[in-house]
């Protein structure tokens, strides 16, 4: 897919904007606080209905305005579509092809976003890696996000009951139905995560070899807090889950929380069988994130039949010249790219078909 037209009203610092981007590479350059990242955020917001920068959505409404509106016309397959998101200062949001409340853009490939903060996918806590898996890969599988929400709802109820039992205000028997629900939903989430990583892993290995050099072998695996075999079926995961909950009953009562399940799981990335987080160099960690993101692009095409657009926010300053060239070469002629940079000499990164856009005080030149 590629975006043909973008219209903004009162989005961050943009009062109004009507822009027809290049179908290949769009290099957005300019000084700090001029509106480069805001424009990437607007594209993501228009296609997904949420921001990749903040959970407090009212922040995106221009100061002094009562609403913001994003309209994006994009070509997917042979069809020209329109996505519209309208947000009011009261927090009411309408999204859909015409701004209708119940018409979500479920068939739009989720844009692939890469920012320097994504290094935390490797260097950060397990929660950061779960967030990437749940928010960026999860939407590729129908039903994943619904199942995950239900799991967290049941988890909250079970934790509340554990705390009641700890103060002698509940019984162990009351846990049984919650254990069954938690195990059933948790097994489904785990099973879908295995499927997503099984799709992603071989693609990531191939891309890492191309970018990082063929002498390094990259790996990706799922670390479950439940003792599972790699080939465990969903029903088997349920049985093991329930058995482990029974084994941990006393400890969970003492701590008042559920100690196993998808909310405690992690992802391990390796190079030559060594943990990248602990033993990888800065260059290896950056290359691993890059490989994961580009693999996400390929898997997105596999699920949707269309490449997503790619949003790169100040990524080039984090990569050496060789990796910058490898990234641009990989993306060129494959999909539409929007990249921000503060480097004035960026024409060589766009290619002959691309375009350099200067952004100054939320205006495009």
C-alpha cells in the first residue's frame, strides 16, 4: 500500500496541512521541534486510530483547539481508500472511512515504526518486548488482541481474589473457575505468540545475515514462564498451566499476585547462541532491532498481501554509514517510506525517485 494524500487539522503544531507524498522515499528534514516526528505520528494515527508516542491522546490536539482531524487516502491493491480519525477535546473519537464510529480500519496493514527508543526491545525489560509483540505483531492475527484483553481482565479478577484469600476473606475453591479461565485464555495467547514468532524468526535470521554479515547467526525464541515443550498443543498448555497454578498456590497467596502466564513471559534474541541483551555490542543490538523491524514488514505483507508503510524517526543518526545504506537499499522500491533526519545532506539516501521535504514551523517546503 502507499499513501496518496494526507490532510491534517489541528494535529499537534499543524493548523492545516494538505500533502501528497512521494510513493517511494520521503525524507523529512529540518531542525528540532519543527514538526517532523509530529507528521509521522499523524500518519500512524490516521491509519490505526492511536498514537505510537503517547497514551494521553488529548495531547495531540493543537493548543487552543477543540478537535483534531486526520484524513488519509491510500491505495491498497487496486482500491483507493480513505481513513479518517476525528478526536475532540472531550476525548470522543470517531474513526473509519468516513469518520463513522463503528467502522474501524481493520484491513489496513499496521505501519512499521522504527525509532531510537526501539533499542529498548533488546536492552529493556521483558515488558518492553511483550509490548512490541502485543501491539505490533499481535494485530496481524485476528482475535489476538481481544483474547489478550480478556486474559488481562481475568488476571485482574484472579489477583484481587488472591489478595482476599491472603487476608482470610476468600477460599481456595473460589479460585478454580478463575484458574480455568486464565489457563484457557493464556494458552490461546501463548499459542498465537508462538505462531507469530514462527513466522517472524526465519525472516529475521535472513535479514540479519544480510545486514550484519553472514558470519553471525541470529536467533529468536519465546521464553514462557510455564514449563512447555516447543511443540505443546493448546490443550496441553492449559493442563500444564493449571497444574503450575496449583503448585504455586501458597506463594501466590503470600504475594497476592499471579506468578506465571503470558504477562510474565519474555522473548530471547541471540547471536551465535549468545544473549544479545547481555553480550551483544551496540552495533549488534541496533542491527538486531533493525532485522526484527524489517522482518515485521515482510510478515505484515504475508498476512495482508500488501507491504505496510514504514515510518523511520531519527533512525539514521543511530546507524553507521554501512547500516544506513543497507536499510535504504532494502526498503527502496519495496514500500513507501517516511523518514525524519536532521542531516541536511540526505539526497543520497532517497534515490532518484525519492523526495526531500524541509519542515519548518510545521510547514512543508
